[in-house]
């Protein structure tokens, strides 16, 4: 599609580091900062808690929320360090994917990802998706960017993510151990008039567009 950029990286590139965040991910908005200080709430079928070690193991249809963060999986292991930072490992049911979603600061955008295993580091504010990993950015209810690989690491503090294809022999969803990405270009900002630059003439009138039938949009956890 003309408005999309599709990049197919061969396995000689072990890791794809997408550091041009301002160009590809729509600006300087980062993950919701207030999420760090919010309490962690969990629903599950069973819980094993160790007060001495400050660890909790939730099993069975686990749903974890922390501010705008939503995590779903079959099992979630959580520990808290002496400084109060929380760390989690989310494991999916066999044949399924664990799920992670978080709002971006100051904009109507969400980061959403899936993997057989998801690791959350509260101190570094980093999320790692392992095996059949997918990472998407939603603007409203529409997917604007999407990446698929064997391992995806997303840094909330810098808004940079790295995708590793994993080479040959990886799990289904990463054929040939290659990274797949679809990235939407940012809309160009209009240059202001003045300083010797004449104002742009108004666009010519156009005929009303034909009414289109509405279509469905992607959103929520993939089945």
C-alpha cells in the first residue's frame, strides 16, 4: 500500500533496532508515566504468596492491571524488590499468547503486544515479548504500526524497541527467522508562513466525496 512501509529483514541482521522513534512512532510521547506509581491489581483462579520473599504466583485466567497497563495470561509470577519496584513474568496457555497493553503519555495511542512469554521490568520500565512476539501501536482504534519477530524488547522510558528474528528454526510466525514490520509514516507538519516564505494559497474546492460503507477496525487481544 502506498501509505505503508513494509520491511523484510533477512536473518543476517540479528537484531533490528528501530531508534528513529520520532519519525516512525509519531512524536515524543512516551508510556503513561503515572503507571509506575499505581497499585497492581490481579484477578486469577489461584494465588500463592510468599511474604518473606515478596513473591506472588497467580494461575488460571490471570488479568493484571496497573494504571493503564493490562496484562493477561495463564500464569503471572510477580516479585517486588526492597525499593518497591515490581517485576513480572507472564506465561501463556499452550498454543496461545500472553497479552500486554499500555497507554502512551498525552496522546490517544496505545502500545499492545503479545508473546508466549512476557517479561515486565518495573524498575527499567521495559517489556520483553518472547516467542511469536508481536508489537502494535494503535491510534484510537486503528493499527498504525506493527512488528513481528522472535523476541521484541520495548523500552517505555525511551520509546525505542528492538526486534530479533532469531535465525532459522524459530517458532511459527517468524518464517525463516526474519523480522516483519509495517510502519506508517508520520504526517508532515505544515511550515509556518513568514520570514520570506509566502503563505500557501488555499486549496481549490473539491466535490463531496462519495459516502463509503464503514469497515471494521482491529483492536483488543488476538484470538
